């Protein structure tokens, strides 16, 4: 993984000790949350702020959480390490950013041709995902919770039309997670960049294409100024779950009621942010098309088939390399099959009928 942000200055003993434990003031807890997002960025950056507000309100200000945007305390991709070691108390980010620690982390954000937001919530809450996630996170002295979901993402911004698989060859694209590996298998040069580095990289020509999230966030970053073609669907992230992690020592020092408050604050924000993305993506896409003349394109059936076949191979190989990833993958597949069986008799025929009548 391309990690461009590092923990500046915190390696010294003096700096580390300054951030080694949650602060107390007149019996109140002061927790530090690092994030992988730009400050106050719509959805991604505001979700952790909302969680902090919920926790403060529900604890009558007995727990206050200070939010640090990416790069303010640690670099975006260093957030898990910061919380694991106690440099920070909490993080808000995307679990697939930690795939260098374990490939299994990908499944708790998104994998190519994987789960929608509803399906991911079903697996984590009722299909065994929660237990596996806690087992994985505990290896890094962390407990993590779902705290937002972007819904189905877009396939990315491109500086040329993608009409065949040959168009991926040599393409420099920002795409993290296992989706990036799929692109590499098809000949692209995929890299992982923090959100704040995408626009300047596109503008300078350092990369030719990028996925980020969807219309709401992409409009905010101004990607329509540096790329002409906007592709769908987002095969790589059909329902990207975002998370809030807590240092286990900090977590265990909280009362049961305080723990439950944090759980519920994350759950509430997960539901709220998912709805917010669903609404605001629609209005932002209309703005991109009608006011900025963005050309929206769909990947062809042949390209989608190749992406699916390559994705299946990437997932199978990832599972074959690590027993724990294999265990997560099997649980993930079983829950997805369960959701798909129900969806085939519920939402799918309903939405199809709604479009046709």
C-alpha cells in the first residue's frame, strides 16, 4: 500500500507520552479521535463530528471527543497504528486502509462485487461479522464499529472513455482496497492516495483516473474540473462501510453505560449517514450533469464480466493465503448468499416492476 503520510514528530518519547492516555478534567474524559478524512468534508468528515456530538449529549458532556482530520495529528493511513499504540484514543476511517496488516480488513469496508450497505449491516449485526471483526481488531488492541456507509459508489473519474479492457492497460488510477488489485490484474497502475491528494494528482497528471466515493463527495472535491468521464457502477465498493475504532485499554476503562453510548452513537450515525448519502448523491449527480456537463457512462457488459471474473480470483487468492481471511470470507459469502436469496424475491422484483409500470 502506498503510504504517503507519516507520524511527524510523535516518535519521540516526550511526544508519545503526551498522547499516551485519555485526559481527565474534573472527572470528565477527553478522548482524541484521528480520522482518515479532510476536515469537515461532507459525510466522511462530518460523521465523526456527529458521533462526538452524540456522545457528548448522551453523557451530559462527561465524555468529550476532539476530532483530528487527516494529517493534523497523524497521517491518514497511520490512524490504526496511532490508536493501537495509544497515541490517539479513537479513529474514524475505512478498514480496508489497514489491509497491509491483514487482508481480512477489506471485508469490513467493501470488496469487489460484495455487499450493499444493507447486506453489510446484516452480516455484521446478525450474520457473524461482528464476532470476526472483534477477533481481528483485538489483535491490534482495538474494538471497532460500523459508523457510516456511502452506499453504492461510482466507478470513477477518467480522462478518456473506457470502451474495452485495453483502455485499462497502463492507466494510472487511484483505487485502494482489493478493487485496486483487480485493476492491476487488468493492466492498470493502481495506487492508494488519501482523499486530499487526489485532486492535485489528477490535475498534475500524476494519475489518469480516480475513484473516490460518489457524486456528493466528488462534486465537493471538484473532480469535474480535471476529468470528463464519470463511470458507473462502483464494482469495487457496492456499499462502503466506514468505521470508528477505539483503543481496547480505553474501551475497557469505560463504564458499561459509556460503552453502550458509544455503540449507539456509532449505530445512529451509520443509519443517518447512509440515508444522507442516498439523498445527496442524487441531487449532486443532477448538478454534475446539468450544470457541469459531466459525461456519465456505464461500463460495458464485457468489461463488467471481466471485472467480476478477476474479482473472484483476487478474493479466492486472498483467502487461500491466510486462514483467518479465509474464515472471514466464508462467513461473508454465506451471509451474502442469504441476503441475495431474499433480495431476489423482494427488492429486486419490486424495483424492476416500479421502473416498468
